[in-house]
C-alpha cells in the first residue's frame, strides 16, 4: 500500500453526524477514486477525480461528496451519516496510462451507530 | 452493479495445487485486471491483460481473456499458503476517468 495513506483507519460515528475520510498520495497520480466494499457487493465506485477540483460521481454517490484541492489529497465526506453507510472505504489512485493498475490504500472501516 | 462476476465465490486447495478462478463481464472492455486482497488490507494489482491479448503470464500467474465469451480466468500455479487471499477481477471499459468496475471476488484458502 505504499504511496496511499488513508485516515482514520477505523471510525465509529453516530447517525446524522458529518464524517470526512482522508486520502493522501505521494505518487503524483492524476486520477483518484473512492470505493466502498460491502459483503456481497464487491467494490463499488462512489466518486472519482481526474484532476485538482475536477470530480465526478460513481455508481453509489448519493449521500457522499468529495473534494480535491491538491493533487495529493482527496477527501470523502458523508454529509449526514446513516447506518447504510457502514462499510469499508478504499481510496485508490491511477497514473492514467491504463497500464499499471490502481494503487490502493489500506482502507477505513467506518461504523455508523 | 458489478461488471464482473467471479466463479467460484470460494475455493479451498492444498499447498502445491493449482487454483483457477473465472471472471465474466457484460460490456466491451479496454482491458481486464486482477487484484489480490489479503484480509484487512487494500487491494494489490497483480496483472493486466488488454482486449487484444489472449494470454499473459507473470511469475506463477497465468491470465487468459476470451473477448468473444466476455470471460477471463486467473490460474495460480503451485499455490502457497501465502496465496490465501481474495482475488478480484476488474474491467476497464475505456470510459473517461480510467474507472474500473470490480467483481465480487473469489476467496482462496491454501491449506499447508
């Protein structure tokens, strides 16, 4: 997982509170992604970024927002956490050459109670 | 929705045996990738095969791609206990953003 750091690694939060997850990369990759991983669903794309201040929605974007103010940082915000957002969240980055695959972070386990 | 569906969902083998898992997908692709995930960790990229390739090797890994059947297979030869992990296929449909769509994964247990 070298090059991608996610924080926090674990978090428990209450329903209705806002939560921000952080992803930091040292690879200078153009593309960054937020996925969630749930049993029976594999990994599903939430949002992605194709450059500073350039972001777009994935397949499960409702209830989430993202920001990318610097190349190295990509933030995922749950505006008002719900129990259905309990999941493991992974950040990934890609250099854009369609040849080397994604580099993933170690994940954030989020529990909404 | 998942582009890739993997089969089997789980696989248990003895050390030294080969492990084969399959991935089927629905739409045309630019390339297909395989990833490994150890318990509690992030995914690690293993190998990428482009749509114009039929077979690719990397160490003990062999990947095949049949675009006419929209399917791929990953073979791990001479498995080791350290190969115990979940394996995911992911498809790149060539859309903007280099987005990957992942399958549900195959859990592989290699018994010593």
